[in-house]
C-alpha cells in the first residue's frame, strides 16, 4: 500500500513538472513565432495588430493554470503582476486580480499535521477547533479556534490577564501549512528554474533582468513564507515598530501553540478594508482610512526599513473602538487599522532607503533632476540611459499631472496621453528602467496600496500626502547637513591651529634639502607617452618596409621585395608585442 502511495505521489510530481514546463515552452514558442520570426519575414504589421490580444490570452491561460494547480504558481502570478519593468501591461494587468484562494485541504490532513507538530491529539492542545477553514490559500489555510492559557504562560496577553495564574480562554486563528506543500514547492521551483534558464539565454531579457537571480530571491522569500516561526518573529518586529504609533494593531503570537508549520495568533478579524459599506456604517471615514494606510507605509519604508509586503484586502482590517453614538458629534470615532499575515515582508537596505528618500523629496519638490539622481542611487537605470531626456520627461509629467487627485488622473484623455507619448517616443521605446531584486516586492506593494487608497477615497490626492512627508524628510536632511557643517568647522579650526607648526617644519626641511616634488600621475603620463612613441616608431618602420617591398616588387627585385616584406611583418609583430 505504501509503495502504491509513493508511486502515485512520484507520478503526480512528474506530471506537475511536465505540465508547468510545457506550458511555458508553448508561451515562449508563441512569442518567438509572432514577435521574432514573423517581423523578420516581413509580417511586422500583422504581428503587431493582434499583439495585445495575444498577450492577454497568454496571461489568462497562466491565470487559469495557477488557480487549478495552486502551490507556487499563484505566488508567481502575483510576482509577475508587479514586474511592469520587464513585462507588458497587457500581461501584468490580467494577473493583478489573481487571488491567493484555492480549494481547502481536507480537515483530516490538517488535523494530522497539527497532531504531528505538537505530538498530542488536536483537542488536547486546543479547547475548540473549527473544521471549516476561515480562508484557504495556496500555501496554507486558516481556522478559528480557542485555547486555554495559564497566567504563567509566556504570552503577554496571558500574563496581563490574570495575576492569580488562573486559566483563561482566548479566541485565536490558526494557520496551518497545506499537506505536502514543501514537495509541491520543490517541484514547481525546479520547473521554473528550467524555464528561467531558457529565458536567460535570450539577450533582450538578460539585458533587463537577471532571471536566475530573480528566481533565487523569489525562492528565498517563498521559503520564509512557509516558515511560521519566521512569520511570528516578523509580526513582533512590526508590532514593536508601531508600539508608539496610535491606531495600528498587530495580533499577538501565541508561541506555546506555534511551530514551523502551525502558527497561532490573536483573533483580530474585523471589517475588511474593502468592505466600504460596513466601514461607512461603522461611522469610520473612508478618507481617513486611506490616509492612515498610506502614512503607515511611508513610516515602514522610509523610517523602519521593514515593510508588510502583502497588503491585499484579506490582510487589512478596520476595527472601530467606539460606536458613532459613543464618539459623539464633535469627536472623531476611534478605530484601529489592523495588519495580519506577515509571511511576506520586505527589507529596505540603507542605500536603497536613501535613494527612496531622495525620490520622495524630488517628487515633493517637483524636482525632476533630483528624481533622476534618485533613480541612479537605486540602480534602476540601464547604463546607456539618456539622463537629460529622462529629466525632461519628468519635468513635463510634473507640469501636467502635479496636484491632480486620482479621479482626475484616471480621466486624462487618450489624445493627451498620445501626444505625451509622441514627445518622448525614444524614451518609451528604450524603457531604460531595470528593477533590482529588493525593489520587486516593494513595487508590487505600492501598486496594491495605490489601488486600495483610491477605492477607499476616489478623490484621494497622493501629492497632498507626499508633500508634508517630503518636507519632514528635507528638514531632517537639513539638520544632518547642519551637524555635518559643525563637524567640518571643527576639523577646519583644528587644521588652522596646527598650520603655523606644520609650516615651520616644512621650511626646516626645505632648508635641509629634504623636500622632493611629486606631481600626481606624471609617471603614468610619461609611460603612456613612451608607449605612444614606441608605437609610432614601429608604425613608421612597418610602413617603410611595406612600401619598400612594393617598390622592389614593381622593379622586379623579387628576392629583396620578399626580404622587405618579411621585415615589415617582423616590425609589425614586435610592435604589437610591445603595445602593453
């Protein structure tokens, strides 16, 4: 029986691998036929005419495959939807709505995983456990449950709840990895590496993205996401960062009921952030929710360097702390913005954070030159980028779109966009941007965030929120500059005080003939000049021998002509050997 089960699993894995590889092979061959071969055969216009529809169909086919197979492919789809720098919009827009929802795993399998992790029956570890999952995703699923903790247990909530060490019940949510998910991930990644090796051979793709490096980064983040111990630590880091920030809530982690494959959290579920009628009915301003959401991400990215990288609607909740009657007419309603699911987080290294700060200042001050410098700091421009053209394009964008809210931006006419595109055709054709690996999830995060803020408040004005934050950063930078000036002034003062003594020492050495003059780079320049002279001499010798051999050959002195030609080639070889 066990042999049959093992054989069936092995067969399923091979079939899964082949299906993924063959799917991508068909996509690549279709692209090669339509976009590479046909244009070279003179059918460029025909290939371009249906390109948008072909790309959309390809993305839709991948979306269908991802939903059917689950596992890594849904994560890949979400990953690709953020790669606007290397994939066309027809493809990325089709994948934007790909939800991390798949059919739930059988409860018997979930029970078996939990009991294996804790080495005891489910209902001995948990007071109650709902069989029907609250949500099922590609990597795991979530169930409601209840647990009992004593006040002596090492959880903050239990320690505060009962000083007499009495047992206390808590409502929790339990995340459990799907059965055999590690095996599925290993199979899917193996298939993707095969496809990635194919893509990396194609120079235009290799020029814009290091596909193996992208896969390595994706693999690293994926394995972190299925390590629930790591997710628990991420939640606690996030909570600590917002400890002094009112209005943001993070669920507590119950470490007594957590392992690498099972994560137990405080139940903080409330109004889903996209449930607009419920938010309004609770008396919470949707515009205030959008504002707080953006402000929290500005803090995460520009101050903490650690951000929640998966802000989709299922991971964000609005939790009213009062009813409208309790708040009164004059007071604003108290509420929390709640974050859950910290499996996918991002880190912003110091150099990237500085580039992002520079970008924010450039946008806030409408300084296109500063924006371009920020791009360079973040290493998102290809080496041959026309910086002047890019700066002019940025200036035109500020002139045309600065200060508009989201509803105004979405109503910009096609004719206007066409004229703007015609003005910067070369820039659009070259697409000089490349996204480093550490910006991938940040870019996806910002894209999702923008959509949620607009959904909450159609008149949401990004500029109004960025400008105060940019001014704050400018003030901080000015303070640092002032401190640097003070430090430099101190160094200058010490140098001036030491100057008389150093001058006296120099005069003594001059009198004793101990001072030698050194000109930086002169030795290098002399060597370069000598090499140039040698090359010139050998060139003259070669030319003399070569022209002499021609004259001797025309004068029918064949033997001397051969000798002169040999001398020409000998001088040529000696000259080449001495070029270095």
